[in-house]
């Protein structure tokens, strides 16, 4: 497969793939959720191909549950047009470190300086039309926000949403709220205080950033599914 040269230099990217996928059992008893098939490709492959098409050339994948399957399935990333490095939380820490802990663990592979930016996307969401826009990423990197989030309409299983968007394009916790699509841009400085090996969710860091008006946000209304249950996975494949 030939890959077009990117129009702009893009940032590195982290795909979050360490979770157990309890609600997808028994499928995830033997296969990590991001390696399950969605419309003819592994779920994580949709991200790898989209990142490559957007000019991302270096991708980190964090792993824990059945983590040896990721290098076996994806290799070094060359078949997708990227270079993959693995941040192995299971091997190094005995299990998944949650989102902020996982980002902090992977940080040496993503950033050299505190103001470096990078993409983060969850390996268990399906968003086939999302463009990891290189020009937008470069504007983010040149700015001073700690993160920028894409928000989707609330799904029936998450009706209250996560964050709102104010008139300045900043994330707020006030309603009306939309759901974080589990894709965003982040700056290394946001995780500077998280020691490697710490198990920590992302929400406390986002709330702290929102309080300081350092988290950007925008709506995204493209196709999006949180592949968090067997029913949602079956519906995606049935609609192919």
C-alpha cells in the first residue's frame, strides 16, 4: 500500500490499548479489545491507517491485558506507514495504569520537552471519519493550552455527557454537555507531576486544567462509537 506524503509535519500519537474490556467478555478473554475486528479490520488498525494518512509517523501503543498480542499482530508498524513503540504496563507495573498513568508512563516516548504536544486516542472507539489534522496539531503545539478535546453527541448509555464548550472554545463542566470522544491533543507539561507507575485516571487532570482555562474543546458530529459492549460491536459489524 502506498502512503501519500503529509502536507504538514504532524505530532506523535498515543493509542490507549491497555484496558481489560470486561463488558466485552468472553470475546476479550482471549483477545484485547483493540484487536477485535470491526468491518474487516482490527479496531486499532482504523486508527493506525488514519494517523498515517494524516502524516503521523511515530505511534506509541500502551498495553497491559494480553499485551504480547499487540507486537505479534501489529509488528513495528511499517505495514501501516508508521513506526510503533510499545509502552508495556503489564510487564513493567503488573497491570494497566488508567489513562493519566498510562500517558505518564509513555511520556518519554512521546515528548522531549514539557511543551511538546501529541495526539491521544482510545483504542476502543470507532471514529472512521476523524482526520488527525496536522495543521491544527501544529497550531496547538505553538499555543499554550494543556489539551484540546473533541466532543460528540451524548449516547444513550452516557446521557449526561462530560464537558461543555464556552464561547471562547474552552472546555467547561457546565451544561449543556457533550461526551468526550476519547480523542484529543495533549501537552507533556500536563502530566509532569505524575510519577511513572502511578495508577491515575485522566479526569482529575482535566478538571484542574478546566479550572485554569487551559483545556480547549470543539464539537465533532461524525460517526463515532464507544465499542464498550458486545451489542455495540455487533451493531457496527451488522451495519457494514
